[in-house]
């Protein structure tokens, strides 16, 4: 499986959401999964043969997230779908982007959404995809699943609540840059940590008043009352809502996965020359790493949401030392 995301050229920042989702998929399903960063300088049509080589004889399963509103990536999703791939729209706005505006079918000027370009959408926590990949026949029952039927009816399942146990690990070496017709490993030096899900401002609504346009007011001081959530300029916060804060164990577990230069004596982070679960050696090239050739699958992985008590205590006491070894650490909302 591959997850495609928009990226700025010349950068070395990670894509926390897609990379965490790819990590979760590899650790909980039979699928290998990488993230492919696509810049605006790329001709998206050129990625088609690269993906064909990556998937080989298997039916492509391609997720799309963090698309930055790029029409070329939505078009690419439609082309892949037309060629038989399963295309999945994910991310905080996947529900509104897939479904479109209310009654768009009878109002041509309204946004119709991107249901034609994607096989289905998955809104909410990434672990909702686990049963889908293990048993494709369970698509219709999956939490967060959205799809238009042939009759134009929107099937929309409730989402699962967010769970900290699935938000502890990120393999920062699972991202590749599409460049000059091939996939090249993207060395990440700028990592992120999630401390909360969503935006607390989006959890509270209030009534606001705005003035009528002058041409409509007819010299009367009329107001329009609107119920608003979040900041007026931010649509993502409203679409995502607010699902609360992470506990300290979850945040510390994420910090332990961050790339560090040089490796920290406390043991935080991961040397990018290794697998993030500790396996030595260079990462196999995309499309050429059958699971049968891998070392035993994640034998030393700490169960999600759990840390050794000594590590936990040590982390709380010395966390300020660890910060000094990161080029950039950003605590973000997802």
C-alpha cells in the first residue's frame, strides 16, 4: 500500500499523520505501506508507471491525505481508480471533501465533492482501516466508512473514538520523495509530536453578528446572526472538532520515535540508518521487499501505549535534555 501526500520541494520535514498511519498499517495488517511525497513541481502523470512498478501484479491500494487542495492530486486519484486501483480519501476533511455540499445533485453551482475520484472515504482514526485491509468484504461495516451507492445514496458509518494506544509510534524512514521519475528516500530532520486531537476552540460554538452588505441594508442597521465554531478563518478545526488531550505516556512514546542527530544517550529517537523498530541495515527499496525476506516482524516492539517504568521516569526527569538534540520539534494538533 502507498499513501500519497502533498509536499514542498527542498524540505526535510516529516508528515506526521500519513507516516503514523503507514506505521500503523504495517504493524497491524499484512500490508507494507510507504508514504510518497509529491511536490507541485512534479508531473503527477509521471508517477503512474512508478506506482505500477511498486505494486507489481497486486491490485494497487492508494491512500490520499494532506493534499493541500491540489487538483492535480485529485485528478491522479481518479486516473488510478479508472485503472482499477482502490483509492481512499483520508484526513481531517475527507468527509466534506468526499460528500460535497448539501444537495449538490440538484444545484450545479455547488461543490459536488470528490466521490468520483475515490473508491471511498475514511474519516477519523487511521486504525479504522485495519479490518478493511484484513478482510475487504467488511468495507460496508467499517467505522468512518463513506461511499455513494450507484443510486446516489451516501452511506456514512459513525467513526470510532480516538485511542492513545494507536498514536505512540511513527517510523520516520517510511517516506519517499517522488523525484525525476523515481522514488528516493527522504531523510527527515524535522519531526512532530501530537499532544491533542483537534482544536479546543472548535468544541465551543457561539452566535455572532455580521453586517448586511450596504446595498442590501437600505439604510437600516440590519444584522445577520450566524452560529460559528472555531476561528472564522479555519475550516479544518470545525471539520475535525476536538477529541481531547494525550496522556504523558503517549507523548513520551512519540518522542522516543523521533529522529535525532546525533543519537541521544538517553535512548530517545531512532537512527535513520536503521529500521525504526531496531533492525540494522538500509531500508529496502519500495516494491522490492517481500515480507518473507524481512526479519521476524517487530519482535521487540513495545505494545502500544506502554513504556518501561524506568524509561517513563527517566523521560519525565530528562525530557528537557532531549529537546536540545532535535533540530525542530513541533507539538501539533491532528
